[in-house]
């Protein structure tokens, strides 16, 4: 059996996903992605990811994609490619949409958007140790892209600010990850992850919804917080709030939840993954029906 991918309405096998050098996604970097993962071979929060994709596409003027067809294709691609993995393993699926050909360069009739999706085995080795050792965050001088450039709810492929921020963080402390502030100095996000604080007197604390990308994983966390009977508060977060928090976490699609044990030279709590983090990762595992940390450990080296 060969892997499946999806390209402009067709399921294809034995083909490396590719994009024309004259596509506006290459020429101008205009591309909207969604990253998903499977649990037990089933795409997690697929409807929620597609809803966010549709909102982002509306912002850039693409309103005519058949989302039900995309959903069906994603399920077929994920199911087929998951069957090629070892039992117990899982994969990530990338769905990317661009406005299509850069007509100013090609002088061709507009063929419409470019739409593709492909899968890769989850790279558990990148984060498996972080479940136990935790992440170190470095507050970067690189700021979050302001909403005057593009709305916070637009999931944009351009990640240059993440790249530069992480490069700075790693030059200051190898293995660290960047914590980005917004233009007013409030905490925005880490590179490719939402930031969550836990403060005993408040519960979970996250940035205001209008200031950050609406994280699908964050919505899962909010549901888990309700089940754990822990308050979920949205407000502006200062650097001092982060440094004085009882626990700090990162939340994103593939790892789900990771503990933060240091922010610059300070340590949230006692500088170790805390009790609330353990409750969260256990609750997430119960939700998806597997031990998330054990799976990552088992398949960190394939």
C-alpha cells in the first residue's frame, strides 16, 4: 500500500506533495494552514479545525471551498495512511490553502485556490522529554504580529516572527523556546503554542480571545477545566504574572499540553512539572482514550 495525499480535488498515491514556484503561497507567502493529529487513527477536533480554516479563508477572500468535501478527503487520507503505521502509532495531517496562481507573474487565467493535504508520522522525539523535564521559555524581543497587519483570528502560514524569536531564545539558552509579547507588552503566545497560567486564586488564566489565534487545543483545555471544576479566566497577562504563576503550560495540537519549568531566570512554582499539569495531561488522555505520554515514549524512535 502507498500513502495517499490530496491535491486540488484529487486523492493521489505515490506522489510527493508539491506546489508551483509561481503559486502566490510561494511568491508572496499567502497561505492558510491547519495542522491536525490523530488519536487511534481518528482526526481529533476535525470539525473545529475546519471551522477555523473557513474563518481564515473568509478573511483572505476565499469563500467557495466545499468544506464537507475537504472533511471527507481528510478522513480518507488519515484513515488510509494511519493503516500503514505500526499499531498504536499516530500521525499528523497538514491541510494548506493558497489563493492559487500568482497571475501577475504568469498572465494566466485564474485557476482558483490551491488546496492540498498530506500526512507525516508524528515526530514524538521532538517533545517526548518535555513531558517530564518541562519547557524553558525565553522572553523574546521579537513581538507578536499586530492585528493592524492581519487579524489575530487568521491562521497564517507566515511564521517568520516565530523563527526569529526562537532563534534568539536558543542563542540565549540552547533548547529554549520563545515567549512572544504583543505590541503593548502583554503576553501573547509561545512559538506555535498557546500559553496558559495556573494561579490558585484564579484558576487557569489565558490572554483575551480577541488578542490571540483561537486555539482549537485551547478550547479542549477549557472543556477539561470545566470538568475539573477549575475556573477559566481570560485577561491581559503581564510578564510578572507569568513569573509568579503557580504553574505555566503550553498547549498545542500534537503534544497537547507541556509544562513550563523556567521563564528566563525565574521558575514558576517549584520549577518542576506540577500537580495541575499532571491532572490535565491525564484528563486529556482519558478524553482521547490513550496514555499520551506513553505513546510518545513508545514511538519517539521508530
